[in-house]
C-alpha cells in the first residue's frame, strides 16, 4: 500500500497549504461539522467509481485545489489498489461501521478542522474520506487507507487516563445516543425498525428530556469502581445481534469523548457489565469494565430513555 501512504501524505500537505481560514479556538468545532448525510452521498459515489475502476471520474470528485496536484498516474494507482482491496474485503454497510469524525489540527494560531467519513473494515483497516468546510460536502479533500495504524500493541493514547468518574452534567456540549433492539427488531422509530439514534448539542440535550436521566447516571458513576482498565485500539466488539443502549458525549474543555455502553440481555457479550470508554479517537483510548451490580441505578436509569417521547428527535438516517 505504498502508493496509498504517499497519496495520503500529499493530500495531508495540501490540507495545510490550502486551508487559509484560521479558527480562533477548537471550542468553535460545532460550526465546522458538515452534514453526515451529504458526505455519505459523495463517499457512495466515490466507492462506486472505485469499484467500476474509473480513476479520472474519481479524480473529478476532488476539489479543484487538490485535484490539480494529483497526477493521472497517482489516481489510477490509487483506484486500482483500492479496487483490489475491495475484492478481498467487503465494503462495510452496517451503519455502526460507517462513522463520521471531526479532526482538529492546531498549527500555531491556526486550527484546521477536517470532517471524515470512516469505513471500518473487519480486518481493522479504515478507509477514510475527508472533507473541508471550505469546499463543502460534494467534493472530496482526501482519501486514505489506514493500515492498522492504531492497532499496534505499542501504540498508546497521548491523553492521561482519568482517575475517577466525576463528570459534570452541565459540561456536556454534544451527545449521541444509539439504541438497538438486537435480533428481534420490531419497534418502529420514525423511519427505522428496531433501532434509533439521537444526537445534538446542549440545547437538544435539554429539550429531549434526556439530561435528567444522564445526570442520574453521572451521579452513580462517581463511585468510580471498575473491574479492569485497558488501552483499546479498535472499535467496541459487541458480539452478534446485541440488544443495547449507548451514549457518547463531548465535555467542555476535556480532550476526550466519554462513551457508555449497556447491554440489555443476559446472553450476549458484556452481559452483567457496563463498558465505559475514554476516547482520544474512535479507536484509541482507555476502556473500563464495570460490574452492573455496582451500578444498579445505571441499569435502571439508562433504559428510561426508551420511555421518552422522542419522535421529533430521532435521526432520519441513524
């Protein structure tokens, strides 16, 4: 994958050279988030062109500032190698394996925000399509295949492991909740059967009536008891057809995302446990395993979200 690595480096350099609008602070990140649905339309087009082996059409999906620095030879080799990769690796279709992310890179007083759509393959490799707000969601700013860079056993988070589970509910700036009924999906949630997602900022957190439930969960977490903690460098492996509810939140002035996962059946992976993750990236951070018997109030409170009237908050495409 030498060409892929070289290609990614070229695009990374272009990011820094061409993105001229400086941001005053990473705290302004919310205004930099692009539409996930719109980006997915573009990545879908890119995947189709790669599979059809149409390198020049793929090149035209890139913004002009970047396209002019890509040679026909480079795009041809990239397309051929990705097409070959797809023949041995099935392109993810499960929405849990296709995730958006926002990357911030600080250079002196400038902060560059890059929106990514990450396709996580079973081999632990991730195909990343990148977008810049400057160019919008209809044009690509980068493609890279991460060849297990965060799965090396000696790769560790650069953030410090949290010492306790004391979190302030008023510090939540953004949240995302995902619920899945598991194998026996039957309940309709807006456009979907058997699962839903809700996400938003602190205002949506209040309006949805979810905040009091999470406040009770945060209160219970102050016990700070856990059975084990390990570095994780892969997405959470939930097992086959799990029934679960999870939440991920961004906290004001914290360099990590807080993730909490509760399995809802007794015969599935992590039964009787709660998984708490301190995420530096989606696939890198610290994973704590908690015993549900130590946090019975969480086991009781978390599913109360399912009793709320949330029709106006469900994501159109979770």
